């Protein structure tokens, strides 16, 4: 297997495995409250189907919640690769994934706060006193 094929396979595995990790937020259309559902039983197709049924603000809320959890899973998996992989290419790739995903998580969390999708106490542990 050549280096490009290996890197492509790893990226595919990271993306596929992340789908089964974490928690997604689903918008409750009756009162716009956010509830959580275990992602381990949802496929990427099921998440996309859920998103296809939403538009506007409801879509944005659900998309950000799902994508943040998706990125968190990628960071966890990349941290494992950084610590446990044999090949330097995988370790280098995993460090880039951690940096990029954490930057995007921060941006999406800021949008959630800016757009009123969650209050500050949900985003900042210890600040709900």
C-alpha cells in the first residue's frame, strides 16, 4: 500500500469511526429545546436524513451540535493515533487533525453563543454559579 493510499484510508477510517462516537443534539420542534441522543446507533446517513428535515435556524442549531461532537470524536481518535501509531506520517497527520478540528470547534461554539443557541453556562463549565 503506498503512502497516499494509507493516508486516504486513515482519513476515511477517522471520518467513519467518528460517526459512531459521542452525542448529537436534536432540536425539539415543539419548544425549540435541545435534547441529546446517543450517536453510537446513528449512521452518517441517519444524521444527514435528520438534517434534511430541518431548515433555517433549526438546521443551524442541529448542524453545529452534530458537527461539534463529530469533531470531538476526530480529536480523540487523532490523539490516539499521535500516541500509538507506528508511522511518522500518521503521527504528523493526526497532529494536523487535532489543530484543525479544535480550531473549528472553537469557531462553532462561538457561533452557538453569538446566535443564542446556548447560554454561556453550557459552554463554560464552572461558570454556572
